C-alpha cells in the first residue's frame, strides 16, 4: 500500500473550505485507476505568507515537505479575466522552471494547477440542484434564480450565487426566511457536489488530467 500526502495551497480561506474535500475525492477516484494500491491521506493545507507567485509557491513547496512530507502540491489560482493557458504560461511555467534545480529532498516538485475559469465559485454552480437545496429553493426554476447558464460563462459567478440567495429569500415571511450566506455554502457544496457534475466543466477535467500526469510522473500510472 502506497500512502500519499497531498498539499493544497489556495488563494484564500474560503477556497480551502470548498476545495479540500473535492481534491480528496478526485484523487481517490483517480487512484483507483492505478495498478498499485494507493491511499490518499488527509489533504494538508499549506499556508504561506502572501508574495509574488513563484517565490510564494516555492516556499509552500518547501514547507509542505518539511511539515507534512507531501508528495504532490495542488496550487489553486483563479483564471479571473485571463484564460487557463495564460495562467499556465505566466504563473506555472516560471514556477516549473524555478523548481528544476531544487533538491527533491527539500522541495515538492510535483505541482498540480487547480484553475477554475474566472473564479472558484464557477465550480459551485456545477450542480444547481444542490445549490438550490441548500438555499431552500429546490423547486424554483434555475432561470428564475439566474443560474441557468454554463457556470464558466459568468463573468462573476460569486455575484450570481449571492443574487440567487437573495432571490430565494425574497417574498418569504420572516418566520420562514432562514437566510443562508454564501460563506456557509463553500464547505457544504464542496463536500456534497457530485464529481460527475463537475466533469461537465473543462477546467475540472483539466484538473483531473493534471492528477493523472502527476501519477505518471511518480510511476503510479501508465
């Protein structure tokens, strides 16, 4: 049995709450594709001081090995107004080059980008029924809540979710209105969203392929 410790560095604390369980379940799924038995241990959040991208992730890579013995480091960066290719070219490619001459005993050199299009909240919109269940609007049509489009086509998916919450609570009596905020949704949706729903999003499928590439680099998958 091979045991793997995976590190996760994110842009903010809400991202940790949403992504931790998704990262774990995705690794678990792909580990089943490997001929060897692989156990994915608890995902370790690697928090470091904010800095320019390359030196910051180099420090996360070093700290992850020193503190937790990680074999793989997942690094979350939103694409914002850029596309995924730009994030790879201007952030992750320079990081890869900076890691080339680092000691593998000190730095984790297997980096997996986690790049939702626009922002992480787009992945929260992958399962609109789940979202509606949590905001007490399970029978309201997606169109009435403004969540009917492809999640990766929204310029500001966070604002879309906040507006859906507002619409879901509008018109309810004070007694019936149990208003939930978006901050309460991150962990719940992260734990419950079906990976099959996320696989409709190209950015998530790219994340899965990055995991497979990492497993091949470590000779766990052919």
